[in-house]
């Protein structure tokens, strides 16, 4: 199954799905975000069972192909390969990055959560990650107990690492400009995007921060 062409540069709004059990509603919400200018989509639903994850991943893979936007799956290399997704995002407790890179091959995207730790990011880049993610940048309604990552990490990553850097956690349109100015290439957003009264307009607001 064909994947979306790999972006020459990872930069812009990185939409991360909320936990929505209604697949049709999820797809409508994602469609609005993609129309508004999201450059990457991560499917993340920690509460879904295997059958629902398969259903939603297949649906989102088709939707992302229609929009020409890469689909990243959270913590599921096998499902990503099955549905023809464009990559996987792994956290500290997920399968190893080296093994994931071998299974994904050289052309799919691999992202890694690095929390507030520069050394984790350095090791992730060496293991074949295409981007590293720091967060929570601000207090997050999705993970209220998450460790906080200082903005200085993004400037460090831009200067020291050969991969893109994503910011996640508590990002809103009000505070996002400061994160971009600090050096973030990608803004990973859940709540402020998908809880917005007009998802497409909110996505356009984020895209404008990158000159889109």
C-alpha cells in the first residue's frame, strides 16, 4: 500500500488525535484539521481496543492519503505497516527505536518522545529518528502530571541535532508563537485544536505561524 511522499522538511502543525470512539466523528474532525493546514497527523487513542484501533487507523490512512499528509501511528509498528501509514511515534516505554527503524525501513518516519532530556534526543537521532519531541512544554490537560520541558531545549536541538524537533503539551494558539521562536519545527497539538469550535480555522491559525 502506497504511503504519502516523505516531506523534505518536517515543519508546521502536527495534529494529534483525541480519544474519540466515533470513527465518523474522528474523521470529520481530522479532515477539518488537514484542510486547515496540518502538516502531520498522529493517530493516538490509548483507550481504544484492538478492533477500534484497526478501524480508525485504516480510515485515517485513507483520509491522509487523500490530503497528501503523512500519518504517524502512536506506539504500533505492526499496525502502521498493515494500514500503510507513513511512520510511528514511540515513547520511552515503547519498543526500541533501533528495532522500529529496521522494521519501518528507511523511507517511513520515526519520532521519539524525549520529555525534558537532551541526551534521550541525542540517542534517538543516532538510532534513526526523524524527529524528537520535547514536552510537556506547558501544563497539559492530556497529561497533567507530565514533566515540564524548558523552551531552551528547542534552541539546543536546532543547533546540535540533525533532525526536526517537535513541541508537545499544553500548546495553544496564544502561546505557540513563543515555542516556534524558541526553535520548535513542529507543534504537536491535541486539545486546543480538536476542542476548538472551528477546527479548520484553528488549524489555519497555527499554519500561519509557519508562514503557511
